[in-house]
C-alpha cells in the first residue's frame, strides 16, 4: 500500500541541520496494523505526518497505492489524502462550533458526496459507533472518550484505505483507551489498514507489527 525509501527530514537554522528522520525505509501492506514506538523526539509523529501527506520529507521517495507522492504537487497530494487517508489525533481535532453530526459529515462535504447519500452514511456511522443519542451535542458536551469516538467515526466515514492514529488514547483513561483500541482492532479486521504511534505497550499489542524509532532511525523491523 505504501512504501518509503531513504526518507530524510531535517530543519535548518543558520546553516545547521537538525535531523528528525534519517534514512527511513518502511513498507506497509494492505490490511496491516502497524505500531510505531520510540521515545519522545524520536520522529514518530513526523513520520506519520509524512505518510499522511501533511508534511514533506527533504529527500527520499514515497509511494502510495503505487503512485509517487514525492513527485506530486500539493493539489494532487491533497486529493489523495482526502479520498484515501483518515487521521486520528491525540487531541481529537473536532470543530467546536459543529455538532457531532456535522463533525462526522465534514469529510463527505469535502468529497462532494450528495446530500441523500451523506445523510445515509452519517446515520449508519452514528449507529455503528453507538452515538446516535449524541448527534446534536457539541464537542465540549462530550467526555474525552466520546470525543475520540467521534474523531474516529469522522475518519472512518470517508471510507479511507488507511487510518493514521497519533497517540489516539493519550488523553483518555484506561477504560476509554481500551474501547478506542477495540474499535481500531475491529476496523482492521474489516480490512482497514492502520498505522498508530503510541508509547503504550498495551496499545501496541493490538497491532500485528511493531517498529521502533530512535533518533530518527528505524532500529527494529
């Protein structure tokens, strides 16, 4: 599904290069549930953002669904992201002014899905995630676990091939975290490819493969 070859990412300040990622090679196959682990500052979130086309490497090659992302302009990358990738963040990233229903509907508006189909797909997702009763509430009326449920529902509704999750249970208690990881496991069993960044050994155990990052390098495969 995706392949990274010789990925480097650095920031330059007064001619001094600070490397975040060094010579990263990585392959994710369809149906994988990959966990990226490592200490703070290892480059985990940067790697996830490059996979999600939110950030660009300084050098290296990135192929997504056999397409060369490293040769694409921003418009083409945005299209690819919009139709194939769902992102779940530690801090939920819900839109405060929108209801649960409207937050979940947002990706379908970006995809220009027709009104009747949008309505049906939102209703289906609300039911699937057991949040029908919450559809008219705003994010600040929900618990952290409920907000993360909505964030995952929003990521899933666009029917992405790949979900990228950056510390998805970082702000949740252990019970809420277990619920969210159970959701990811079910999605993966249904065929969605998942890459998660986590510090948690417990969360890592839900996945199929683990890689470790240290000082921007992959140290195990």
